């Protein structure tokens, strides 16, 4: 599925509504493109899947400020825990990030002993 690496946006379900108010299901697809983006803070190019809206915002704000803005928005909406696609974004950027568990929560992962 086409998904933006930065914002996590993907295709959504929608409805066509005819003049007679008959509703038929359809997909609203994003304009997702694979682009090499220069990141001056890392002094290298990074290949990311981004929407055209992302590209316009990066041109206006700069890559790093846009990245921090979207990460703040994504982390506040998902209980502060990163999803798998966010970990993939950090891997593509070459940034090592360690996420700590919230108190009382235990996330089972590879190499975790249950006994």
C-alpha cells in the first residue's frame, strides 16, 4: 500500500454520491512518490516515499523542521509509542532512537523471555 514515510497518510475509503443520492464505494488515493531528499543536517540524500503535500511543506519549512512537526503530531496521537512505520523512517534516516516503555506497560518483542 502506498504510504507516506513522513506523515503515515495512506489511501482511505470514500463514497461516490450520484445525483439520485446512490452511494458507491471507492478509494481515495494519495499522490505518493519516491523522492531523494537532501537533508543538510545529515549531509546526505535520503530516499523517502512522500506525498506532494509533504514536498510542498518541506520546500517551505525545510526538512528537519517539517520532520519534527509531523513526528510531534504522530506521537501525541498514538499514546506516545512509535509504530513500526516510524521505526522504519528512523532506519531510513540512519538515526538510532531508543524508545522507553511507559510505566506499567510491557511490549513483547523478539528475544523476550515470558518465563
